């Protein structure tokens, strides 16, 4: 993982769509953020995710997205250990807006691409009142071929 700061702060009123998500993708792929499209620019979340998956697929990867209850960090710690992932929660800078950081283990922040470096304000609250985080992994489409031992 190569840490980078985002290039664009979120200010849609002036035509700027924050690029924390693309920056996290770039960090995990050891790329500069300018080498990854800003998928959220002017589109809704489903369209952005579809575009990101197509871009990743062309490079041999996929995006796996999970919803985790924030009240059970031990499960995340056990399942994900020190594997870096994109952790999505609430922005500390703009209420009601999502923010992405690189996480690991029990919803721990490993790297914040925001210039403020404030991390996340906390998890989301879903329609049932549960506190949740979105966890996203970038995974290879194919596993390396296994070589049989002689």
C-alpha cells in the first residue's frame, strides 16, 4: 500500500466531487490517484460502483463490498486481521456525506487520504437503526495457478 492524499475536496456546489474513494483504491493498488478515475464525479453510487468494477476488472481485480455492524469490531478484527481495506463511514467534515479511509482489523484507520486527516466521524445508521460500516476489498479476479509438487 502506498499512502496518498486526495487531490479533490468534496464541494459539489462548485462542481468538485471529492476523490477519497479513488485515492483509497489508488493507495491499495500502489498507484497515484491521478491514475484512477474519479468514479463518483457527477453520478450516483450504483453507477460509480459499476464503473469502478469495470475499471478494476480490466486490470484483473474486483471490488468486494460488505456491510458490517459497527458494534461488533471483534468480528472484523478476527476476519480481516491486518489486511488493508477501504473503510467507509461518515465524513467528519460534511455531515451526511460518506468518507473513505484505509482500514484494517477492527475498523481501525490505517490511512486517511483527506487533507484534514480527521478520519471518520463514525459509522452510518441504516434504515433499521443499526450502526454500520462498509468494508471494501480489492481482490484479484484469479488466484495464481497452483504448481503440483514433484
